[in-house]
């Protein structure tokens, strides 16, 4: 199994171009499936085994987690077919998880809550400067936690005022570097970041100083919520907050999509639900008279 998983991770990195966090998750799900199905008898793997595994796991997971699980499982089954470990394409045996696109509302954070989150960082301390910079990047640029963790010193072009974002699928995009974001980064880099050979911007506060993982970035947000005395939220809620505030300031959905670096407009369309001003303009008046 270990040899198979090592080869699978290399395939995900080199052939699929997935980022490290996604590769770890896919390998974790692959290990679970192979353990349950019996990795020594893959040629005898059947569609029934695949379906029973999905049904069992989906019953104890949320809809979102179940959807991620079936995506990872389909990836593994394609790899097993590609490498000749199974003779039948079993991808179609993976049932879809019930769920509807655009059925949810993006949950944002109120401006006063964003303010108290930033104010909760003690900028007279090294860790406070780091956390303030992380929260500023999250709230102003709408980055994902993994993108914040992946930021490197060479990604910041101070003269051009641009920042390279290392996004999903090894996609690199450039965003303008707002003044307040630049100031927060400078405050951390000059008087908060430990001396290190690592090129990642954000490092752990305690020795040995290592780059933060995406989970650590989420933990920074969680600790700030506790200090601020507000409901605990995830880093992705701040991404929704950025998109909602930009939309309410008059930006179009296309511009919000560019900021969030969505590849498809459908990914941005969910934010149309929170644009109340424009929704009113297309709302049909209620018919006159009493309803029957």
C-alpha cells in the first residue's frame, strides 16, 4: 500500500498539478478506501465494493465532506485504471452525493466584526504583527488559507505594487497590492518575521521556525475570534466577506470573479444572492388583488 500511495502522490503532483494540501487529502482518502477494500486484491475490486464504501462514508459525513470524498475516490480509481492495477473503469460506480449548486447563501462577516478581529492583534508583539498581517491579507484580498500559507517573499513586487498568488492547480495570478496590505506585510517582515532560510512569508512564532500550513492560518483566525469575543469563524468566511463588500461597493460579478480568481462565472454567481440592490431591480411586482 505504501508503494502505491507514494506513486499516487507523485502522479497527483506531477500529472495533475495539485497543491500539497490537496495531495495529502486525496492520499488520506485513498488510504481509507484501500484499507476498507483490501489493497492486496485490487484486480478483484468490484463496483459493489465501491458503492458500498461511498454509501457508508456519506452517511457519517456532511454533504460538502461527502462530495470531496467522492471526488478523491474517482481520482484514485482513474489512477488505478491508468496504472493497470484494475482492469475495469470503476469511476461510474461512484454514486453522486445529493446536493444542489447555488443553493446556499455566502455568509459574510459584518464590518464591525472585521474591525475587532484586526484590533485583537497585539502589534507590540511579534506574533501579533504576524497575525495582523495574515488577517489583513485575508480580509482585503479574499485569499484562501492555503494561498496565504504559500506566499513567498519573491511573490511581492514592491515597486510594481503587485502580489503573485499561488492558487489552485499551481495557477499563478497577480493581484494589486493595496497600501494597507503592504504596510501590514512590511510591519511583520521588518519587526516580526524570524530570521530563516525559508522563502515563505509567514513562519511559526516558536522555534524551530517553519512555514505555516493552511491549517495554521485557519487557527490564526480562530484565535482572533476568541480574543475579539465573537462567534468563531473560518478563514473562508473572510473570503466571502471580501467578495460581498466589493459587490456592495458597486463592483460587477465579473470583477468579483477576477478578484477571487474564479475560472468560471458560475462559481461567482452565488454572490448575486447578496446583491440586494440589483435583485430589487429585476424583481417582478406582486400581482394586484387578493391571492386566491
